[in-house]
């Protein structure tokens, strides 16, 4: 858990620095565990810089769906996303 927090803080810091300098839009790709419920990267970024932000959660259609509104701004339903499903 501590390593994940350090990684998320580093990502948030770099996102905030970039957006402070450029004022341009930015897309950040990260795993669901780093964005779900806006925990992790989104909250850590917003604590550094106030910007409009949207999160998109990839939800595989491989079993029962348990989707809650607070999980993300948008849910993208996908096929199996298993890293070993090539």
C-alpha cells in the first residue's frame, strides 16, 4: 500500500506541475486501482491544483456487474481485460 501511495503522489505531482505550466488538456492512463472512487491519482492531483477532471473506469463484461455512481464519472464496458488474455 505504501508503494502505491508513493507512486500516486509522484503521478499527481507531475500532473499538477505539467498543468500549471501548460494550461493544456492532459490524458492520464492508469489502472482502475489508482482512480476508482477518485481515490489515488484524482484526489491527490486535486489537492495540488484545482482543475476540471473526469475519470473513466474500464469495466470488463466477464461476470456480474456491480457498478456504483461514485466509482467514476464514466464507465467503459469492455471485453476481458486480463493481462494474460492475448
